[in-house]
């Protein structure tokens, strides 16, 4: 959905005086070269009064069917929604709800290091860092309240939350408003408070073309009571140019049936390349629904500690395959978005 609202490009050159050693001591990757194709936006802080319990409960799950799905709809042989439907309907099409309900019989599966493949959304009961660093994202796009998922990541400023690009900016259209990150969300509870956005960042190909291969957003959030989000809840490591096809755990707060968005769920397995060759994304067998958008994908994940290396986020599903979730590859472009956000 397009908007007349304009966006501004980031300065072509940003001077970052902290050394690579300082970044390493802070637990963040050393900054790469100055960003060449990062689009940024200064956010108006969401007021605590806006996100009442009632408004949070009424927020819709943001759609998992992104622009790539519409482009190859004829190839998939399915009816694909026009662009305007994505933000309004917020429903992943092509999902056989009865099939999902059958798969979901394993929800509540105990978590253990020996679980290599989990394709139905299973309740995370293992505790650890993932329970505090992953949270729900609440936002408003074009006047409609939505929910996504996000993760606090290690950064020089201790303020960066990673999510999907479409949870920050509606492709070529509007930037999100009233953007709020609630780490450790559980059944309406906000044990660590909430963190509003102050700066938002996406890759140029997402802002210009809604290119699903770059559907990643990085948000620098405001501190609360003088504490950065990473100090309050911890943060996950982020990695780039990782080997493809590694064992992966994907987390999020799916809110479309049969899920309700109130609990942290996960899938696990080995992702494979996009069969349509339309993106460099990888697909993971996983039936999480809308609302899981922006949730983290971890490689090298340790169920005992709840820590891993963030290498992708949940982005989209194809209309003829509701059982596979796709996530963008974190290469140099995503690194530039992250480096810009951690300097904000």
C-alpha cells in the first residue's frame, strides 16, 4: 500500500569514532564501511497512554504474504491479494486452518537439545535468554494497529531491536507509527516494560521496491528509566554471511488461528533455498502464522541457555505453501542497516 508520505535517505557518510576494539568490548560486531543504501526515519515516540491493554488486544497480526507472493501468484496457481489487502486483511492466504489445527496438537512439546525438527508452533518452555530478549512489537500503519515480533540484539548503543522490514515500513509506503517493543511478553504481561522507537532503518531495496530479499528492519529504541533495553533484558548476538542450511530455531508470537499471540512459540529445522528462485531467502518448515513476522531465526542455538546467533527474521509465506516460512539472508546490505542503527 503506497503513501504520499516521503522518506529521507541517510547521509552518505557517517563518522563513527568508536574503534573496533570498543565495539568488541561492548559485545557488538565491529562496524563495517559507511552505509551506502540505508533508508532511515526519525520516529515520534509512542505514548504509554496509546497502547492500552484494550488497544493491544485489538491489534491485528501483520500479514505474512509479502510482495514477492503477489509477483509470482500466477506461478503458484493461487489467487493472490492486491497490494491494498495486505495491511487491512492481515491474513495469510492459502492456509488450511484444519491442517494447522491438526499440526498444532504438539503445542506444549517439552524443549530439549535433542529436538531437531519442530514444524508446528510449539510453546517455548525452556526459559533462558530467548524468553527475555524476544518480544512483541506493536505498531500503527496507515491508521491500523498491528502486531509483529522482534529481538533485542547486541549493539554499540545497546538499543537495537531487529524485526522484519514490513513491521517498520510498508514497503514503498508509510513508516510505522506508535512503534513499541515489549520484551518478554507473556499473556498480556509486560515484565520488562516497553521501549518506543526513536530511529528506524531499512535497506534501500525494501524502501524502493518492497523487495522481500531485504525485508529486515532495525530499530533504535529509547531507554526506560535510564536503562537501555540490552541492559534490562540482555541481547542476542547477530551474524552475517553465515553458512546456509544450518540447524535453525525460529521464534515469534503468531496471532492468527490456531494461535492467539499471547505466548512465545518456536519451530526448528534446517532451512533450504527459495524454490522459486525469486529471493536469496531460505525457507523453514514452520506453520507459525501472521504476528510472527520479524521473529528471530537463530543458528547455533543452545536450548539450555536460550542464546544463539541471529541470522534471519520471519518474513513471508508463499500462498501455495502455508507450511514454510521464509527469512532474508543476512549479507552485507543487512550488515549496513545494522551498523547504521547501532550508531544511532
